[in-house]
């Protein structure tokens, strides 16, 4: 497979968008727990465990983004979603709302 085709396929399957949304949400969660948990006397190893789980979840989210696509009918495998008519597909601007809400 050519490298250009691979990056085009990543873009088509929205893997970039999922990566950005996951990084923003993971960063916000990590900042939140780092600020709030010490106030309640939560041990540092629990904070480190949660951050580690966020990091481990990143490649899992990317694999799921590669394999599945969110459609108006729900979550579908990418091959099935590609076979759907274009009129029934949802606009692909939903990720902007996810990033903005995650940022807030």
C-alpha cells in the first residue's frame, strides 16, 4: 500500500478527527483529576493509573475509528457505512462539536 493512500484512508475514515478529539478530552480529564483528586486525599498512584489508562486507550480508540463509522442509524462497520447512499449519510462536521464541547 502506498503511503499517500494510507494517509488518505486515515482521513476518509475520520481517524485524524478521533485522534484530536481523544487527545483534547484525555488532556482535559487528566488536568481535572490532577487538580481535584489531591483535594480529596486520593493517592498519587490512582492518578497515575488513570493517566496510564488514558494513554493505553488512545491506540484502542484509533483502531475503533478505523473499523467503525458513526451513521444516523448508529455505529456501523466502515465497509457497511461506505455502501450506504450519500443522502443518508450524516455530515462529517460533528467532530467539530465534540472538540469544542471537550475543550470547554
